[in-house]
C-alpha cells in the first residue's frame, strides 16, 4: 500500500486533533480488533493525552501520539498497527512467520504467497514446532484477519497485512495468495518523518 515514499505535507494543514468522543471510539475499535493489547492500552492510548490524526495519501488516516505513529486505517478497512507499535508489543498481535526466501519479496512490497508460510522455515498456527508465539490459543487464523509477519532468523516483524485465506486452508492447498501486504519495513509509511 505504501510502496512509494510520500510527504505528509505541512502539518498545520493536514494534522487534526481527534475529539475525545472519537478517541474513545478508536480505543474501543482497537481493543475489539486486538484484545491482547488491553493491559497496555493506557500506555498506548492514554485517556488524558491528545491523539492526532494525520491524513496521508490514498485516503489513509494515521493516528499518532506525540509524533509517534500508532495505527492507521484506509477508509472503512480494519484499523492496522504501525510496525513501530508492533515492535514494542509483538506478543499482542496474531503472528505468522515466513521463510528466509520470502523476505526479499515482502520487503519489496509483494503480496505474500502460501509457500513462504508452509515451507520448513515458515510457521502457522497448529504447526507441530510452531511454539506458543504462533499458537494463538490453538485457533486457526481466518481470512480477513490482520496479522503480523515475522521473518525466519530475524527478531522484529517485517510486515503487517490482511489474510486472504485462513491458516487451515493454507496448510491444505499449499499454494495461492496468503497475505496482502499493507505495511512493511522500509515502505513510505515506515520512512515518514513526523517530527
């Protein structure tokens, strides 16, 4: 989604303060989408702090706190965490892992294909050697869910995207489009300077 670098323009023209009622709605939506963030929500979206809305190209709203990007949303799509937030609270999001061979494609903005997740280096919920990081309470991931993508051999996540097919279906088919790439390390949103 953010393959090209972009400029947010003049902050005074594009940045708006979010009303407290709208801020409560955003907080509720975040907790509905990412329930594991609940213990940390007061640190992420403090009730007494002012949340800012920055309108960026392609009808995307970026929610920031003190020039720190937190979440973004394209029109009425799901609210998606910025990778900086994911790196700070990685255990709070549904996660999968791609093999080493898929990393270069992800970092060029490509859609993630199923073989990158079902190969020996990949991890999906229910895999025998997935461990608790990719277990998700024994539940399979469903199409349409927002997921964080880790890379084999790396510490931090490299991508946030939306599943195009459920994890159970991926294991059965072993081919096709797995995750639509929405935000990745090195894209325009990652490089956006908010200072």
